[in-house]
C-alpha cells in the first residue's frame, strides 16, 4: 500500500503529471468536484489544475449566474486558460445567458442552432473564436460573415444537399475544414462543389470529408468507395477522408452538451482526422 510519504518522495514533475491526469480524468467523467477540490490543496497544485479546470466551459442556465459572478469578481488572468466555449443546450428559455457578453476571446466555439444565432449577435462580439464547430445542420441562409472573418478552422454538418461554396470566399483565413456528411441524404455532386470551393480559399491547408454511415453495410461500402474515387479525381493532396458509423458519431458529435465537453477535453484532435486520398 502506497503511503503519503511515498508520494512526496517522487520527483516534482512526476507528481505534477499524476495530479494533472487525475484532474483530467475526473472532469471527463463529470466529476469536476474532484478537480475543484485539488485546487484547494496547495498553491502549486492549483497552478497545475486550474488550466485543466477552465480549458473548456459549457454555459447553460444553471451555471450562468455563478459564471457571471466569477467573470465580474476575478481578474482577467483567471480565465486566461479558457480555450473552448460550448453553447449547446444553453438557451432553454430563448434568452442568451448574461455571462456570455463578458467572456474573453477564446480559440474554439461549439454551437447548436441557438448558440449559432448568438454567435452572430452582439452577445459574443468579444469572443472572436477562430475555430467553430457547428453541431447542427446549418444552412447558408443563416450565415452572417462577421463572426467568420477570422475563422481558421470550421466544422460543418451537411445533413442534406446544402451548397456552402459561395460562403467560403468570405472566410479569407480559413485553413482547415471538416464536412460531416450523412450518406443517407447527401449526394456526391453537391459535396464535391463544397470541397472544390473550400480548396480555392488561398489559406486552405486541409479539407476532411467524414462520411457518416447509417445504411446497410454492403451498400455503405459501395458508396464510400465511390466517394473516395470522386475525391481522388480532384487531384489535390489537401483532401482527406474519414469514416464513422452514425451511432458512434451521434454520441461523439451531436450528443448533449456534456458529451461535447468531454470530447473537447479528452477526445482526439478533430482537425487531424482522416487519410489523404491522393
């Protein structure tokens, strides 16, 4: 049995690694109180755990007031570790939580439909996210170019044959884009138009097409093969393809806000998925 003195005899960098792993695992399992308790142990441990605790914030009606108090009472350095704001299932009564207007700039926003509308409003004028994950089937008619002018990474769900191609020219610094494509309702022709338009953006580095399959496996194999062939015909080494069963995709991408938070903190880097088609 390990004694407390044994733990203290370990090198400081190993103690830090253990503490950070415990905090990360606790948060990913919806046990944030464990990480919160750790910050009370010592000043050093608080410095290690605080960036993990505030890396990703999900805003909803339940934590709106508490978060607003923190934003008002704490110095700006307190929220320096904040990288990801999740606006999914946070507008139950249709009004944006008041704390949103006080948030500092962040790297990533994950939004559902109402979160997307808020992203385009004055409520989030200060956030200026450069990476946007749209966890719903957005259509170009909703598009307001202002929040997207500085976007470098974009993830779009194509639930139907929606042509976003005219909009990519309004995102001058877009470098990475992921299309989540539902096989059962998407056609290769419209998808190819979207991919071609994304590749034309001067700063484009990587376009990922993630095929989400929910149909008979033998038919899915054929359609996926045709998709890969069509993407190869584009003759561009910046195009990548990935594949995911819909059941797994729903759990990881279009799940509830808690799942989005878990993925953001511990999941694989979504911008590096896929295999090059060339």
